[in-house]
């Protein structure tokens, strides 16, 4: 009987190694958050910004980003109109030219990808500071935050892009050892891109100078 117990303990589990509970919690949040976002992406939106973004993307693909930004009624910094231009041209190529402008679901899907990247970046940043269990919980709760969920998947807003870049800049600055190493240079590049998405990112500048 003792030998049987020893052999059972020594035998490998046919189900394979179990994933740590902390990763299970994080992926649970991600699966739930993605399911909610996918449902919202295909809900017709009455928000005027979605229509405005479609027009900017179409105009940028037809006439160039510079013209749209300077005289086409676009009041955003130049990075997002450039993203819309590339996305619209890619959509036209994928549809064989049948698609004239990006559909609403595609406009709302782009911030959803940004939400996912932000949650993963938040986890990687906090893991060094707090450990994996707390980092998983914070990143997961962030991903299912109703305000963030509706802002991106419901309204198609672009706040997530400059938020992701600001977070990246702070992470790079935290990982850098001096003000002149590659990480610190990367921090300022990411911060500059964040400002070129939305000017509000400038309020985080003092944190890079601290």
C-alpha cells in the first residue's frame, strides 16, 4: 500500500502543470472584459464622435493627414488622424475598395486593443513593484472598469492611446538608472507621442522630471 502511494505521488499529472491562481484571476478579468467589449462594439452608437472619426479617416485617406489636420476640421493632435488614415487605407485594401470609410465597429475595436495592451502593461509595471498577485488584481480591475469599458468599446474614444503611452513613459523612466540611459530616452519619446495623441498628457511631464 505504501509503495502504491509513493508511485501515485511520483507519477506526473496527466492534466499537466496547474497555472498559478494569480494568472487565472488575471485571465478571468481579461476574458470577461473582452466579452463585454465585443458585445458593446457591435451595439449601434449614437455618439457623434464615431461619425466624426469616420469622416476624418476618410478625408485623411483621400487627401492626406496634414491637410485634414490643418484645414479639414480636425481638432485632434496629428497622431490619431494618422492612425485613422492608415486604418482606413487598410480597410479599403481588405475590402477590395468596396469600403469607403471605416465602419463604426472598427473604430471602436481599435481602442479595445489599446485597453488590452494597457492592462498588460499595467501588470508588467506593477509586478516589479508589488508582486504578481497584486499586479494581477489591479490590472484586472482596471480592465473591467465600466468607465473605461464604455469609453472605448461604447463610444470609440481615443483616451486609451495617450494613457498607454504615458504609462509606457513612466515605466521606462522607472526602469532607467540615469537620466541619460536608453530607458530614459525611450520615456521621453513615448511621452512626446502621448502629447501628439492628446495634449492632456502634458500634465504628467513633471513626473519625468522628478
